[in-house]
C-alpha cells in the first residue's frame, strides 16, 4: 500500500511517500480502507518530534480518517467489512496517511450518511476538541455567555455552533471578512480579534474558550466572572492569574471516543452541525499539505488528503 512514512523526525523532507506492508488489526481494532485523511497541526508536531506523546519510529502520519472497514480484529462488535466509518486511528494520532490504516474500534463510528468521505475526514479531532472544551471541561449550559477566541478556525467554528445549539450566548473573535460566516454559525456578536480590547467587559463571560493562545490566553481571566472557567486547546493558562480572578483554568488534550464521534455524526445528519473542508489534495501531496500548515496560503477549512487520487 502507499503511505506517508517518517523514519526520522524532522522537516518536510522527513516525509516519504512509500510502498509499505498492509497493517493487520489486533484486539479491538479495525482495518480501514482510507478514502480520505484529515490534516492537522498535530501531524506537524509528530513529524518534527514535538508530540507530547511518545512516538516510536518509523511511523505513518495522520489521525483523522474516513473509509470502509476491510476487516476486524478479535473483540470488535458492531463493525463489519463494508461499513463506512470515520474517526481517529489511535491515541498516538498516527497511521491515517495511507491507503489502509488500523484504527481502534473505540475511536471510530459510522460515517454520517449526508457527508462524503472527504467531508467526514475533516470532522473527528477538531469537532471532538470543541465538544470536550465546551461540555466536558467548561460545562457550558443554556443561558451562559461564552467567548470564543478564534471563532473562524477549524476548532473555533465547531465551538461556536455547539455553544449556540446548547443555548449559550456566543461572542466570537474573527476577522472582518469572516464575521458574517461566524454569525451564520450562531455567534450573536463577532469582534475583530486583532483589534479587540474588551474594555468594559471584565467579568462579562461565564466561560472563555481559547483556540488562539498568546495574548488572547493571557488576557482571558479578567474577562470571566468569578467562578467561571477558561479552557484552552493551545496553551497552559497562568494558574496564578486565574486564581487572582477566582477562575478555573485548564489546557485540554483531546480524547476521541466512539460515543462523542457518534453523537457528532447524529448532529451532522440532522443538519444541526455544519462542516467545512478547505484544500483537497492527493495523498502523494502530503508535503504540500504540511507547507500549508506552516503558512503557505490555502483555502479556509480543514485540509484533506485523498489516497489514490
């Protein structure tokens, strides 16, 4: 099979498009014929050796995938060859940039019927991150006021939608050119993140969801009411500053599960959750995808690789 392999951590040249043996599923795993694989910044971290998770070499990059079950290992129930599924490969977030990939059965679910494989591959990590930030860590409820830093990003756009659907009042930061799109997703107010000062909004929010980091993360505690919560997906909050404002603050590491992915799939099929795909590239062009991660101009939305295209 064709796959994108890394034998030594490094830059773009560390990636090799190669012929590799087909992996075999073991206990609790399924072999998936990959129809599409999502690309995210964590793939760059893995490639460069900056992952917080130990990564044995050699490895195949990629975690998000959508495809068709080819075979299952022992102990897998509810999945059979021919089933269309989507989700994540494993807790190390590796293995998806390939024509065939092994995935943990507890991290995949039936693909949303209304989505193509390309669309489905754009969902799992970023949408699960948004879900966990809002509900498992911030505990956002109806009537609360939520600030989303980076509402136009791949995670932020899901945060805006999910918070709105939960009945929260959503304020999001985005550029002027993205404001209408974010309002359509459910934000009551959109502020230019580059010019936002939030003067007079001290203590105005029950929860702040940070997908940006930097100054946004640093300035967040003062914007939250006492007893509120700050959740970041990109940086460790200053705990002393959070304590000064009587705010709970945490950095999350996403944990993709069938239960959450299945719930997201149901929302997508009901039409209450919208997805956004950016660039679509052949698997052999993974290097270009990583150039885009590093700043090369590209369409907004999730980058997706398609094997065999």
